[in-house]
């Protein structure tokens, strides 16, 4: 295989397209899971990712997908690092990611989780969550936990449809 | 194209050289916190497909997964600081699957069997998550980078678990006469195991002195304050028992522990080195 060159920015744009294995409508960049991409003079690529939740089972799959995608572009010396700090927050989800999520049928996070976390003494008031199907704000939580660590199960009282909500975290 | 062999995803880099005594204590401390999370993850996993409702199966499985996720970097870190007899770092899997009961250093609270009693599951989760939330909130500011990173990430998860347990205790305690009585019995059953969470010893004292650990005794007031307030709102009595069990931090466990480890470790021990 011929030597491949590429700037960190080029490599980042390749890695940025890796989809999340559990919510494939989002990329790891949309999620804020992709933290950094670096390449040194010898061509060694280091990709730094962070888990959404401590037990997120998607991290190993993401690491494999990153390596596979880079290998296809000729980058074979790749290290994927898992970084815990600073801790991921749903506020890192991009605006584009929020739109994609809503169109996919999952209510996006508010983007204000950190503000609420900074005032833990206040009983958290749930901000109105809009139904991703009909747009009504008349919705309620059915279950605080859902099909993945990052989602809760909600239902719309207007159109009666149940839907996933990406949790504020 | 052949898949590249998966390289293990590494936790945050280990702090390099430090006093060997401090390293040993830090490893011991990480092992304790990792064992707490691992053993409770195993206990909560037992509820999958047996909880009172489908949503609760999902909830308890999610909580167990968070705890397992917390246990992994803690055990990896402990394994790097407490090498095996050959001097090599021990992996998270070695620590989880190949240690015997006396080498586990979790508090007894997390190993107690629920025996299908959902009240006990919820009572234990209330106490444990309230403790973990306070612990991690303090530990996030610790001078040990790895412990601080794990704590800063996990504190939000612990807070969510605590909210979940709180809602159930309120609902069951302040529910029907039957649910009230059973929730009270569950709290009473768990209570003798609570004080162990707050016991300091030489390890925590030496680490707390250099800002690397949280003094367990400092957590007692905020944790019991939170739990007591929830019990009161739930019309439940704070137990007055003076019975207290402990010893988990030093490898002394209850009868339930051996059975738990048998299930946790059986596959890994029967098929050494197997992967899938």
C-alpha cells in the first residue's frame, strides 16, 4: 500500500463521519464523542473519543469503526484513546445533530444540561419536551430509562405517539 | 478487507512515579470503589426480566450498566497500581473474574441478595446512590487525575440513580398499607449495612491527607441527611437499630457473596482465556 499523507483536518473529516452504532443518524462528531484528532511526523494518527455514559457499550464498536475507516484511507498506524475528562455532556451535541435527531423521531436534548447541573439544590423542573412527530409541547415521561443509556421513553398527549427522548446529561 | 485487531481502549494515563506506599493505597482505594460498582452491577442485573414491570427491567439494567462502566476504569487503575506476583499489571478482567471472595473489598451492602424483594433493591439503591453521589462529587476534585476523571463522569449517573430510587421509595412508602409495610421492612433489612460506608481506615486516612481520597466519615451527614429526608417524605421511619455489620473492605463477606461470585465468574473460570 502506498504511503498516504493527509493533514489532521483531512483525517478529522474522515473520522467525523463515523456513525454512532446505536443511533446511526448521528455521527460521533454530532454527538460530541469525537474530541481530538492528531497526526505526528511519522504518520501515527491518534484519535481521542469520550464515552457518553460510563458504561456506553458502543465505545469499542466506535473505536473499531474509526480504525476501519482510516485503514481504508491508508492510515494503518492509528491509536484510539478513550478520555474520561472533561466528562461528556449532552450540551456538546451539535445543532445539526439536534435537527437530525428530531427528524429521525427522537426528541433532542435541551442543550442546557450543564446550567441545570450547576444548581443541584434546585428540584429539576422538566422543560417542555416537544413531540418529534407532531411538535406538541404536551408530552410526558413514561420511563426515565430507555433502549440505550442516553435515552428515556416519553409519550405525546396530543398525538398519543410514544417517542424516545435523548436525555439531558 | 480484514478487520484490524481491536486494540483495547485505554483509560486515562496512570500517574507516573510516586511514593510506593501512596501507590499501594491508591490501588487499594480504587479497587474498593471498583468492587462496590462491579458487585452491585451484578446484583442489579439479576432483576432483568424479573422486575415488577418492563420499564423497570430496562431501568435496572441501565443502572447496572452505568455501574459496570464505572467499575472498569477503577479496576484497570487498581490493577496498574497493584501488580500481580510477576510484577505485571493486572487487567480489569483478571480482577473481576479471577479473584476469590476474600480478595474482594466491596462493602457488604452491595452484595446482599434481594431474593426477589423489589423493596430491598430500591432501599439499597437509595442508600448506595446517595452515598456514591456525595462521594463522587467530592472525589471529582481529588488530586489523583484518574480517580477525579472517573468521579466527575460518574457523579451525574449516580444523581440519576438516586432520583430513580427516591421516586420508588416515595411511591411505595406512601402507597398502600401493604406497600408501606413492605418498604419499611426492606429499609430495616438494609440498615445494619449502612454504617460500613462511612468507616475510615488507614488507607483512606493516608490518601485523604494528601487530597487523593474522600474521608468516608465526612459523607455520613450529607448521605444520611438525604436518605432520612426521603424516608420521612415517604412516611417511613428511619430505623433505630444499632446493629451494624462490616468487614467488606477487608475481605469479610456475607453468605450471599460466594453465590454472587459463582455466577459472575463461572464462565471465565470454566473457559480460561475464551473470547467472543
